[in-house]
């Protein structure tokens, strides 16, 4: 029997994928960097990575997906919520991901 497919957008270190694999899924993650390689951490078993910008994805790539999750970068928003004056003085975050 084939495992259900989880598509993990902005996969990073495969946090969603690792949990889903523990529940019987197979995970294919998409990101623009290989964070596991960059920090020398092994990729979780049952997770694969495709280096591709999510802005270039097409829905047909996911026709077999049982579940799609996304964890877009939020540091720019989180940083502005800090009580420091310099954080409050930053320009607005880049909303390219949401404007497309």
C-alpha cells in the first residue's frame, strides 16, 4: 500500500514532514535552500526536498497530495512585534508571497 503524500511548502528542517512521517505519510518538501545540508543535519527519514521557489510552483505538481502544509517565513513580522525601538522603525515587511 502506498503512503499518503504530504507536500510541505517552505519546508526548512521538515518540521511538518517529520511529524507527518511519524503518522504514516511520505513527505516532499519545497524550499529555496537546503537547511538540513546548510547546518549539517540529516534530512528526516521519509522526507525529500525539491529546491524550487514556491512562487514558481503549479498546482498540477500536487495532484497526488493527501495534505499540503505551508510555513512561510514570519521573522520580519515577529521582529516588528518586539518592544525595541529599532524594531518598530523598520520598513514594512516584504509581502511578495501574499501579493502573487
